[in-house]
């Protein structure tokens, strides 16, 4: 029996190449479609692109993408083998806009250390109505 409080997670190991950005975007697009997500797909895709790009350019090893749908938000996590946290950079063409974009589109974001590296994560708030109703979750 479904419920709006259930969470769903997609996790994929990406390759250590720039083509992983496109792969990550497709994985997320497919998950949003499967979850009947009615929010701003473009915002979620942009955040994923920035997180994966940062992992490839400033992290180490192949990134791991994890996306979780909760009742009130979508959580995106990208892990890599570097233990070094993201550094604040001046937004612009020279250093990019990555973490500034993530900060603007997310309700919260941060870095968590894990064994053998770190995870940079963010959450995009979604109104409950952003997910299509689950007919199986209706109670009589």
C-alpha cells in the first residue's frame, strides 16, 4: 500500500569522465518521470549537473550519484573519493557558478564525510502536491 510518506532512492556509480554529467542527467530525468514529479525538472537537472561537474573537476575518483524522493523534498547526493570539502569561489566564468547555483536552487545543502571520501548533498523543497497522488495509497 503506497503512501505520500514513502521515500524512493536511485543510486548509480558513474565513470570518471565528463560524459557522466549527461548520464547523471538522464538517470535523474527518468527517476523524476517515474515518480510523476510535477516540480521544476530543470532545477533538479541543473543541480545534478553542477554536483557531478564539481565532483569530476575538484574531487577524486568516480562519482556516485544518489537521489531520494521524500514527501517534502528531493535530496541529491554526489560522492567522490576526495575528503576535501568544496571551497567557496567567486562566481563567474573563471571559477564557475556551481555551488552558488546549488545554494540558490536548494532549500539546504552541505557536505558529509564518509569513509574514503565525502558526499556533497542538497535538498530541493517540493510542495506535497508536486508529486502525483498515489491511487494505491488512498484509504477508505
